[in-house]
């Protein structure tokens, strides 16, 4: 059975209806990853709970979507990992600035695709 190593990237995006920028950014990033990486998937919104330093001891609730995409690289390879982390760090900072979010979660993990 043939297989290949890839890296799955998951970007946790808040869903907001009070401003159009969230929809614009989500659409842009979904399409950008689909074109650059061969495809992307955006989940149906679900409720996320979080503790925020801005809320004291309260718990916030957000509608969240996960945008995920498989990158054709092996995160166990140090050269690939360095490039991936640089790209994801820049993307996270851009998203935080554009969306005015306290934080944006981006995670990655190795996967093996069966061919």
C-alpha cells in the first residue's frame, strides 16, 4: 500500500455577522489555500468556549469554523518545518491584525495519506 507524508494545518476562525471582514477573510483564505495547496475544507460553525483576560473570570462564547488544508510537506523534516512555521506565524499575525482578535489558533500535525 502506497502512502505519503503530509502536514495538516487547521486554522480556527471566529464567525461574526456584525462585520463583513470576517466573511471576506474566510472566503479569501479558503480560496487561497485551495488554489495554492490543491484544496481546503471549511467546517460548519460550532460553539467554542474560551477564558479571556479581558473578561475577568468569565467565559466567552464564539461561533468558530475550522479551515483545514493538507500541505505537501513533511513537518518531521527540519527544513520543511522551518518554512511552515514561518508561514503560519506570519499568517496568524496578519489574521489577528485584520480581524482585531485577541488570539487566532493555528495548529499543524503530521498525517499519512494512503494512495
